C-alpha cells in the first residue's frame, strides 16, 4: 500500500496527464475551469487519501483542503457534469494499469446492489438495466462485477453486467490470449464454455470438481492454485468494506459507473 504525503498529488497529476487527452480549448464561450487531467486527479486522490463516498463530499473536500492546488473550482453542478464527461478518460487510465499479460488469472464475480432488496421494485435510477440475481448469499438487485486478478491481487480484466448474468458467460471478457491458466470456483465448470475458451485462447480452466464427480482427480499444482483462489474474494471484501464500492447514492447509471471505476482505479494504484 502507498504511504501518501500531500506533494504526491503533483506526481499523480503528472502520471494521469501523460495518459489522457484533454479537451481542446473551445472557440467560443466560457472555457472549463478544470481540465480532464485535473478532474481525474481529484477523483483518484480522494479515493487514495480520504475515501469519501459521494461527489458532494468530494466537492466539499476539494474546496476545503485543495484550494491552493485547484484555485478555479467551479460550482457543484458544473463539477458533477465535468466528472461525468471525464468518465471515458477515467476508463482509459484504468485500462493502462490492468495487468492483462499475466499468464495465471484468478476469476470470480461479486454483486453490486443498487438498493436494499425490499426497495427494488421502487428503484428508478437503474430500472431498465439493474436485474435480480442470486448467489450463495441470497438474492440481490443491481449489477455484477466480473473480474480476474493475478497472484498479488492486481486486476487483470474487468466486466460489468446486470446481476442475473451467469459467471461462466463472462469468461471471454475477463481472460485473453495471454492467459494460460484461469482459476475459478464451481461457477466456471460449464463444459461448453470451457471448450470455447480452450479453442479461442488455449486457456486451461481450473475449478473444483462437482460433488457428483467422485472419480475426478486433481494434481498437486491444481490443488495449490485452488488454495490461492480466495485471493480474489479478499480483493472484493476490501473494495466493499474499506473503499465503499457498493453504493446507492448515484442519481444516474453514469453516476454508478463513475463511482465503480474511480474506486477500482484507486485500488489498482494502491497495490500497483
């Protein structure tokens, strides 16, 4: 993990500015007070240092503690609109920090509830996208994060879906041609998808045998990899308990995606 000091915000800005492309200056009208690099830096610095949950909290924190670094802070409404416009740039930065070329990936998914289950029928913000889904913890309403990580817990690939999408269906999205072995739980035992993954990427899927497969044997290295698989569950636990990945505060689907991406990118920078 990083040990941050205030001057590190400048280092973060330089890192971000080398990756993203800022909007050209408009030919007419009032220019933006903050460019894309500054907006992304603000969102990431807050996630790394203060870990606040909402854009309103981030805005007030920015005005109180970082007026010297960002003297031209716009109104709150303008700030929120610019954060949403900068979402593609935030995604670009995240893509640059994914460790896609690692040969061994650990796969899993986690539910991202958008509201309490009892309020699901009245939820309107993500009404046409969020779905009901079930896992070993019960029913959920919202989205699902599918991910693969390396042995150090760094994200390799990510995918968001409604909560009703089965884990095995998203295997092609969270592994790639660099993946030689992908390790997952019992949700990844589907033989049709395993065959497709082998023919497409040449990737071997390692997962626990079904309880009825009492004649299936595991080699010592497969057992070792399966014992390492809970690493990704620890990553999900940290994201939810320490970084507040699950939220019901956003007022639009784009707001949900912005929240998820800044949290995931902040985590990736922490352990990178």
